[in-house]
């Protein structure tokens, strides 16, 4: 009588539910979201329309979706590589910040240097900054066995404080009316806008290309296979001679580099300078995107678009319906819970009734 | 001569009292949260949602205290909120057997979002801090009085809870069962112990203490509500459990050490040290990394002191 609902192991993972679970999670989030809107005294249908349809019903809105989805997908693809292999980098927000600092620092140092090489150089500096920040947890894990979850997260706070010091102190724009921000980057260090009247910038197709490259690496490269094996069966991997430490380094440097690129692209794209609030938590939301996208590049791009919509939707319902912006955070948290719960159906069937006596099944 | 000596002694005493008091206030939320997480981990469950549970505790305590005027009800609400969050985590990881790391991260992300949502109307609302304890006679003693008996009740509660947990885990049958479940859940199951029930209990206890830790922040430490006001303390508490090698009294030691680091940060500025405030604010995070590295470099020691089934799902049918 104790187990009225019980789980019965499937023989093998359900391929249907691997992809149906995220859809069901989205659906359940919408259902709970409607209830939440109703509780706040708003018409749920109107609110859902405001949250999920209105923001993307204009060309500008659709491009804004891409502006927000690009960093999410870029970071999530990197994180997914580590998550597959059991390396938990949750400090992407810090690596994003460091990437913005190094790329932005170089952009400020180069000043008005006029060369087509400026943009590649500052982008590379952003990637290297993110990598360097991720190298610290990699070193601490491989040399001292320190848990990368905790170290990468602690470093996020350190990176944000570092950025705060730079924009309040040495890098503050002398002509900036005392605002905590740097001088605007020179036009040569800016990711150019591709579509007049929008913020659709070069960083977005660049993110697409990078994601494709990572996908090719994972699907075709030997390193992708090693990561998969180490995640599924670390002992088998060890027997095969795959070295755990190399995978820790690889996945942290890759995810750190991509987060750094995303960070500098934010600074050099929609923002155009360094300021304390560079990212609305992209590095953390990307964790949700990675899981929602099944740690697979195609899924991640779709999930990034959806999560980008929750940012836009939150802003829209705040503006037009007076709903709190914090709804976005609630939605983002809910969806991951529902996803984890729905994922149970991949490995198990849910049976109603008493558990069969031992030995019967 | 005499009066100046006496007055400088009194001055030094007052300074020491203020220092110890500030240290206690910085240490108590860490001690509470880390003690809760320690019990959860002793039962073999790794809950990375400490930060989320603390935030929900902080916002619930603040909202209820503002609404009712009663900090006791506020503390109760925080405990309830922490336990509810724990229940969500336990339901997912224990009954639905989801990955504990992913679920813990989800709990933190959800707690950040939901607490910001719940607390949106309370940003900027003032609140008077919980008063310090006042024991007639004892608290009025010169120097020793305020040093030992002048803190707020939760400081003493955190010490008492650590003593209780230490006694429970080390000296009672119930504690033995919790440890057995954490060390080898299959063996505990074979002996007839209800592994899931014990783990549900441990997660709920952890949730209650994390909620209380959050309440301490929003009612005592800085009596106000700000989004994300825990500022990583939940993660520092997780690191403290490793630092303490899963021993309750060392959690207290670690929490007070971190309290000291925090104080250093506050007082360095008062003493006119020319270091930008951002660098001083980095100290607790850098100290956490340093401490983790120092303790983890001896991999064998951590492996031997960590509960053997930590983070592993229990499948009763096997």
C-alpha cells in the first residue's frame, strides 16, 4: 500500500520520451504559468499571449529573440559537453564576465586603431579570457581534486566584483558623467549591426557557425566519443585509456571559451561598452537551456529560442500588463523542474497500483 | 593614570565585543545552513539547492514578519518554506530518482526566481532587527556580559543545534541509521530500514535549517529584503561541509572562520586600509576556494570521510 504509484524500469530508454519530455515540460510550465497569471488577477490567455506571442510578432521582436538566444545557445553548447562527461561547470556567468573584461580591455587599449584585425583580436581576447577563468577550476580539480561546481561558482562572484571595480575605478569613462561604465568601444571593435533598425549583430551568425563547429567536433571527432564514454561509464573509459583529467580540461576550456565569446559579444554587440550589468544571468539560464535541449546542439538551439522568449515575455508583460518582471525567473525555474520530472518517463513506466511482489515480475 | 587605563580597557573591551558580535552574525547563517546540509549529506543526499532554500527562507521570513509584526511567525514561515523546497527536491530525487546535481541546481535557480517574485513588493520596506538577548544579571556583566550573553537568540540556537546534531549522529540509534543509509543504502535496506523515509527526513531537516539561515539574513544580519541577498552563502555552506569533513563541530569552526574573514572585510575599510571595497568583498569567495583546495588535495581523506552513497540514487527493486 505504500507505493500506490510506482516506477517500472523500461528495458531500454524510450526514444520517444527523450524528445517528448521537454515538450511536456514546456506545456506544464504554460499550464502553471496560466494559473499564476490568473492568481495575479490577469486573464491567463491574454497574459500568455503577451508573454509568448506579442514579443515576437514584430520584426524587431523576432530579431531581439535571436539577440538573446545567441549567447544562451553558445554557452549551453559548451556546458553540454561537460555535462555529458560529468564535468559540472556552473560558473559560466563568471567566464562570460571575464571574457567581456579581457575583450573589452583590449578594445579600450587599442582605442582608435583602424585595422580589420581589431575585431578578430578583441573577439579572441574574449575567448581567451573566458578560457583562463575556466582554467582555474580545471587546474584545481585536476591537481587538487577540488569540486569544480563550487570553485567555478565562487569565481563567478569574484569576476563580477572585478568588473565592478574596473568600471567604478580604473576603466571608468572620464567623460561618462560618473556613471560606472567604460568609454564606448571604437567602431572597429564593435560587432556591426546587420539589419538596419534592429540590434541583430554579427555575433549572432558567428554564434551559429561556432555551434555548428562544436557539433561537428562532438558528432564526428574522437573527443566527442571519449566524453560520452566517460559520462556513461567512467571505468570503461579508464580501461580504454581515456584520461579523465584531459576531459576535465577540454570541457572546461571549451565551455569557458564559449562563455567568454558570448560575454564579449554582449559587450561589443547590443551594449557597446563595459558596464556592471552585462548579462541578465545568461550563464545560469544556459544550464537550463543545456538540459532542456537534451545536451544536443539542435535541441539546445531550440531551447535557447524558448528561453530567450521568456526574457522577452517577462519584459513585455511588465510593460503592457503591469506584471512583475520576476515572472521570467519563476518560469525558468519551473521548466527545469518539470523537465527533470518528465525525464523519469525515459527510463521508467509509471504504474498505478501495488508494486508486484518480489519474484513475480 | 588610573582613569585612562580603565577607560582604555573598557574601550578595548567594547571593540572586542563589537568584533565578536559581528563575527557571530556573519557566522550564524553559514553555521545553520551547513549543519542542515551536513545532515542531508550524512543520509547520502547531495542537495545543491541550499542557496535557493535560503532565499525562500529569507523572503518568507521577511514577508511574514512585515505582515504580522511577529518575527517568531517569520522564523516559522522560513522553516516551512525551506521544508517545502526540500520536499520538492526530495520528491524529485528520491521518488522520481532524478539526478541530484541537476535537481539541486534547478532548486537554486527556481528559488532565485520565486523569491524575487514573492519579494517584489518588499524591496525597500524597512524592518527593525531582531533584538539581542538580554538575561538579567548576566548580560549586564562588564565586558563578559555583552561578549557571551548579548547576542541574538539564533546565535545560541545555531550552537545548540550543532551540539544536538553531533549528539544525534554520533550517539543515538537514529543517528546510526541515518549514517548507515548514507554509507550503504542497500545494506540498510536489507536490514529493514526505510531508506527513502530516512532520506526524506534528512532532506526536510536540511531544508528547515537552510530556511532558518535565510531568515537570519533578512531579519537580523541586514534587516531588509534584496533580490539574491544570500550572495553565494548557500554555496559557501556547501563548501563548509566538505571543509568540516562531515563533522558537525568543525562546521561551527569553519563558519566562525568565515565570519572572521567577513569581519576583516568590514573592518579593513574602517581602519583606513587603501584597498578597493570590491577586492575586500572577494575575500569570502577566495577563502572558500582556498579552503576547498587545502582540504581536497588529500583525496583519500575526503573520500574516506564523505558518506559513501553521497549523490547516488537508491533503487529499492535491486
